[in-house]
C-alpha cells in the first residue's frame, strides 16, 4: 500500500501538464484583481463620467459636425 502511494505521488510530482495553466491563471488574476479594486474604489466617479458622456451624446454635443 505504501509503495503504491509513493509511486502515485512520484508520478504527480513529475507531471507538469497543468503547470502552464496555473501560471496563466495566476498572471490573469494578478492583473484583474487590482483593476477590479480600482473600479470598485472609483465606481461613483466612473458612473458620473459615463452618465455625462451619455448625456452629451444624447443631446448632440459630441463635438463633431455631421454635415
């Protein structure tokens, strides 16, 4: 029983198929989590900015002349 467990643990230790995927997930998380934190921190300001931009577009104050 102990030899079988030791053999299985040795195989898992040598198997590196999932290592690249784990690294990619960690890199994405290292980028996404701070961005998410910034968005949550500045959510009111971002909402105001988007609302003002929407109002400008809706009212036709986009700054470009369609003619």
